[in-house]
């Protein structure tokens, strides 16, 4: 059975709530799921999963330092993540706070690793976002990407 890893960093708890909703979505798919705080794992864990979904708060239009540091360290596994399914989500404090650039920076790292990035035509195009505490829409979109990535990972494995 395919396995999906949901990684997140959260200082206020908003991104963690989104990560929990993503996990719920994967649980409704054909894949297994693990939810982990990015500060408590090493990049070697990435090779154990067919799907990887990363969430970060937005700070100055960028991902949080622990997320960037994790992605920088993942270079040791370049070439070993090819064809894994990737997706991302983010929270921010204000409208126009750079949340899309945060998601795109995570997706760019996934693309460099040779991952297949899941896009969306019916929700936030790059992935779910939340301004402040995630509302019902944001949580539903998080559940949706979890289920979609889980099912896609199951098809690829």
C-alpha cells in the first residue's frame, strides 16, 4: 500500500490544524499516512514514502526557516525522490502576505527532486491556503489534497 507523509512546521498552530486536515484526507484515500513535525525528522525519511505533502507558515513571503533548512538538507537524497507525488499548503497572517510564493518555493524544491507535483483547477491552484486560523473552506481544501495525493500515490506505486 502507498504511504503518504504529511510534514509541517507551525508556530501558532494554524499550519498544524491544516496538516491534521490533510492527514484526514489521506485517511479517506487508498494510501496510508504519517503526520510529522518537520523539526522532529531528518530528510532521509522522504525516501520511505510515495507521496509527500509539506506545509509551512509564510514569513516575509517565504517558508519558515525549519522548512527551508529541511529542504536544503534533502539535497543528500537528490535523485531518490523521482516520481514521488508532491503537494504543499501554507498559512499566513494577512491577505497578500505571500502565501502563494511560499507554496511555490516548496513545490520548486519538489520539482528539482524530480517529483510529480499535483496541481488543482478547482481550489487554490498551487495548494490550500489560510489567512489566520484555517476556516471551513481551508480545512476542506486540505482534506481534498490529502485524498487526491493519497489516491494518486496509490496509482503510481
